[in-house]
């Protein structure tokens, strides 16, 4: 399956060149020229890798990378920028970047780096993506969207399953509300937040007969607890 690349670059000539060259190497490239449209694509379409400029209309690259990382901790983010100061590089890595490539660069080098990160990400996802969770009398089958507690079975909706998965996968920490909303609902506005609270209440009812629980940290987020 072809890998999808999200390119956010406002330079018309460079953007066209990068898109054309990467497409010739077999990638699907979605190119956006401003930060806002690039952010919307990242949230909705889940690319395999993101190529990001620093100076962009509507939202700068550092801000975008931080927002992307609230939703997704895995997808590689590579900065492509003419800014070569050490401070800029440090800001990029602090905002969640995996690599920082200074313009001008060779397409051969860019393709090589993209393939390295895609291979690393694929291996990582294969290793950590859970297909099932089991603890005492509770079993959640993520592939079948099925929750089992002793003899009871509950068919989960897609959002219920994803909510269980993000909490269980991060059971050693509090998962922030914004992270959940961006990851599952694609937005963190007030109404999506109310929907999240409703879903959390439903999941808690499902867990009544188990020793697991979802702890609410008021206005911050939620944490999966095992007893």
C-alpha cells in the first residue's frame, strides 16, 4: 500500500517540486500551503508522515507540531526549513519534530530520510498496537469491538472502542481531555467535550462488574486504573 505524505509548504515552486518528486517515488502526497488547512488534513486523514515548514500563513510550524502531537505521538514529523539557527532546531524538537532538514536539500536525502522514518514507525506500530486487553474478569477485543465481563458481552461502538484503547494504552498517565478529543473526535470544542463526558459515563457503567475503573481528574483528563 502506498504511503501518504502530508506536505505543508507555502513556497509554490518548492512545494510543487517536492510533491512531484515524491510522487515519482511512489508516495501519495497531499500538499497544503497554510497551517490551518494542513492541520485539518492531519486530524481528518491521518498521514503516514508529515513534512512541515516553519514559516507558514495562519499558523507557524512549531505550533502545528505541538497540536499534532496532542493527537498523535507516533507519526513522524520532519521540518523542511531555511532557518538554520540552533534555537530554531531546538524549538522544532521541543515541539515534537523527529527530524530537521535545512534548505536547500537534495531530494535523494529527503527520500532516504522519509523511508527510514516510515520503516521505524511501521515496526513500532506492529509491536505496540494491541488487539486485546485482559485483566482478571475483563476482556476487550479491539478487533471485534467486543467487551466481556465474566459471562456478559457488550458490543462496543467504534468511538467506545477507541476511547477504551487510548486510555488503556496510556494507563500509566493521565490522558488529557484535549488529546482524547483531537484523537477520536477530531476537534476539542465545547460540544465535543460534552459528548466525551457522555461516553465516559457509558464506559464506567460497562465496568461496574470489573475491578477496573476510569478516574476523572477534573478539567484535566482521565486515567485507566487496575485493581
